[in-house]
C-alpha cells in the first residue's frame, strides 16, 4: 500500500550568485519515516534543508510540507505549514540568557494561548521525553554538548510537529553521546510517529537510524543515489557512493 508523503521536493534548482548548488532534484519523504540527506561538504545538504523549512526560496521548483507548496502559497498557508515542523539546528541555537525550560517554553508561549501553568506542564513533558526533566532550571552554559542537543530537540518538539528536521544532530559529540542521540531519535519516532528528516555525514548514525536516504553530489549538483543504507553499501554501482559506505579511499580502490 502506498504511503502518504509528509514532504516532497519537485524539480528544485538552487542558485547562489552565478553558481548552481542543486540542479533539478526531486524526492519525497513518507509519513513517519526517518529520512537522511547525505553528501560531501559543499554538496548542498544544509542548503536543501533551509529550502525545505522555508528559510530560502529556490530559483525554480516546489517544496511541499504535507500538501502545502511553501514556495508558492499565501502567508496564512505558509505559517500553517511552519506549525507542522520543528527544527534542531546544528548548534542547538539555544538562547544563552534563558534557562533550558524557558527555551522550550518560548515557542509554546509565542504560538499558543495556553496558561502559564499549562505551559509549565508541557515543558516538563518535553524535557522528560529527552531525559532532561531535572535540568529545566539550568542555563545552556551549564550543561554538556549532548544535553544541549537534547534541549534543542525538546524545543523543536514543543508544538508537537508532524515533521522534525535535524541538522547534523550528532556533530561534535563523542561516540557514546552520539549513539545516545541516535537512540533518542529512534525512540521519538517510535513513540510519537514523528517524521524525521536528518542531514548528516556520520556513517554510524546513518546505519543506526536511517530507513531511507538520498546522497547529493557536489560535482553534478544532483541526487546520485537513493535507497536504504544497506542497498547503498552493497548494491550501488556508483564508485563514490561505494567508497563512502565502505570507508574506502581512492588509493584503496585503485589497489583493489
């Protein structure tokens, strides 16, 4: 049975100055799926994410959140689409002068008319979901890098989004903490059914969480591979994709 799409990108072309960054790419993300966007540095991964969350407009093409074309819609429709998504930025983007709990409360207070008591309860639920229920009174400077990621994730989940975008969620973390973040992503997907769209280049995380992925190519500006991690490791005939998934250098390939 065909699954419904949570997000779609149709014939997207992105250009900065005189340089094409992404050239006529298309793909869709199923509801409740953990979908990874992969590629080498400069291939347009984060650029694609910014276009999918409406921060930038493309040269041409369309981006759909649910059934809303956010590249060509009214302001009311655009904000309706934004209510469906949450974003965890690579830096976590916590406001340093606010406590962890206040950071999580901020979007709830901004976009709802809930009482202070209701917001307090919602913050506790979100912090408990990411294992930070006892850290709401801490400032971001008082917690570890992994805990900042968790706090950023709690804030991204504050308004119960249907789709969660994560930009390099395990970047800068030690292997154990990165694995804990991977487990948290899987847990949230299982418990809440949240669609996850993740930008990463971490192989361990890709094999741990990705149900399907696309790989962007810096030279062609296109998608050069799409499938499951195992399919791309074992069945893809593109030399670069093979080397990436098998951790093999050009020298090793030549020797083989």
